[in-house]
C-alpha cells in the first residue's frame, strides 16, 4: 500500500508527532559485539554518520514509532545492528502498556510493500536468470485469460515498473475470499490509465507477478520463494504467515484495519472505493501481531501475496540487500551480475524494475518502503546496505486518520550514513 501523508521537516515531526506524555524508552540494544565492533573496523567518518543516525532514531521513539531496528553493512561486513524502543507500545484501545515488550534485533517485522522487492522481485529475477520468464512477454503468456483489447499489450516489464495502467488500489476482499477469486476481480477491472502511459504505483501489478511466479513454479508463492531463495541463503526467519511456522516474536502493527476501513468509508481519504462500504464487515478488531496488516493480502490471499505478507528481521534482509549491492558476488551466488544489472538500470520512468530510485542519493542507489514503516536502501557506490524497520502503526492515527510519517526519518538516517561513507571515500587511504 502506498504511504499517503504530507512531508514535514524531521525535527518538527519528532517534536510534534504526538502530544502524549514523553516515553522513557529502554537503552538501545545492539546485537552483541558485531553491532559496533565498529570502533575497531569502522572509519571515524562512517562511525560519526552511524552515531548521527542512531540519535535520530532514538529521538523518534514514542513519538513517531514505538520501536525500531537500524542495521548498516558495508562491502558485506556488518557494521551496526541495533534495536530501539518497544515491539508494542499500545493496546487495542490505544492505551499504553504498563510493561511494553522491548524491541530486539531478532524481532520479525511485517515488511508490507518491501515484500515486492525482497520477495516477488527476487523471484522474478531468479526465473529471468534461468530463462524461464521473459520480461517483455505479454502477461497473457503466463496468465492466459488475462486478456482484452487493452490488457493484451501489458508485459511483465510493465508490471515491474508500475506502468501497466492498472487501478492502484481497491479492497478485493469485498468480492473475494481467496486467491482465485481475487485474481478474477483484478482481471476483470478496467484499466485506469493507458498501458505504458506513466508510472502509477499499483499493488495489483505485484499480485499479478505473484500469480505468474506460482504458475511457472507450480508452487504457492511462499513455498517457491522459500525453496528457491530463502533456504539456499539460510534465511530461516524470512517467511509469510509466520505464526504458522512457530514464530512468536513480532513488531506489533495496527489496532485492526482502521486505516483501510477509513479508505473504504471516506471517498476523500486515499483511494476512492466505488462500491457499498457496508456490504462487507469482516474487519479485524484486535491488535495485529504476526499477521500481515494489508487487507488484500490477509483477507483475500490468506497472508501470502506478491505485494505484501512477507515477514523478516533486519539481519536477514541484509543478506538479500548485500547480494544486490555486490552484484551477486556474495556467497552462495544466487543471481547473476547480469540480471542484477538489468533490474537496477534506470528505466524510462526514472526508477528500476521493482525498485525505486532515491533522487537525493548517489547514482545507482535503490530503495523501497513499506506502509508499516519499513525501509531498505542499497548504495552500491559505497557498498552500503541500510535497513531501518519501524512499527509506526502501533502509535495509532492522528485526528485526520494518518499514521506518523517516518519518511523524513528514513531520509535523514540514510543521508547521515551515506554522507559518512562519502567523507571516508574522500580521505586519503592513510587517514582512514
């Protein structure tokens, strides 16, 4: 789901995001000596950048988000992995817990739309690399009934670049209770824009990519990604529907689905739903802990979908991100340098295939965000992988119905660390 909120300066957001009483947050919790074996292996310039980033995240706790995990690696070496605040701060009635559980670096997060890149895009890259999927083939080659006069020209590349002209969002669960029915809803929707006419971010593009991966692999999406990508990389805490796999330690998100319900019932809030809001009332009315927040994933796909549903930790996301930053050189070699280059070459819409291009960062940088408050960034120029995971939704919404905006925090954290790396690169080798 896209983030819908106005940008504000970071310091103003941190100071004014809530009028609640100040929170006494627990001390930041690093992941053992590796977290900042820093003083021994990190240059002073990068260490200062990480320290600045730490201070920004620490200042956001209890105001923008209950908790966070910040991880930084460079050239495949872990520099920093630290947890802040709490895994849950508020109950269903928006009352602060008397003894909130602390965040840890092993806490699993609902990645929301980061699923698109750390799940679905990875799967597409693998099948392209194996010659099983053609980026420029029409979607109907893989989904034979996805056809009409306009849809016939939609290619896999259009889906990856959000340029297929698909509707951006609708609550498919008003008409579907399983994947087969959800696909039929998407297939039968008229396009909102011309094919290739522009980049219009759409969850439906990645739902369709998920169906394509299932069709080609003959497996459910989660089974395919686990067997083809996560298991070979030994990522045992990266999964869909994590409770079904015995996991219990999560960053709690929303108090039910209040945001999506607001979108459905208020035609001026976010995306307009044209149907009858009262025709369905299966909304969750409890704090979401270990369940995907996204309604189209949870209600219509059982928590396994190409656009949302993946859970992971910062440490395991780092393995996937390091692989892309290093052009596949990290072991075991899962993707070729060629396919990584193809996907991370700027397209006509000034983004990448699956990934976004952060304009203010060095050329070649790529990132993606998730509605729950997740953020991943690769900066190949400096060999950097930066991951900032927050559970901002558990702070609740403001009077207008919006969650705290962590976008400026993400930007400021990235800038602090990248600037540190740039200063380090500018120094003579002898002074590093």
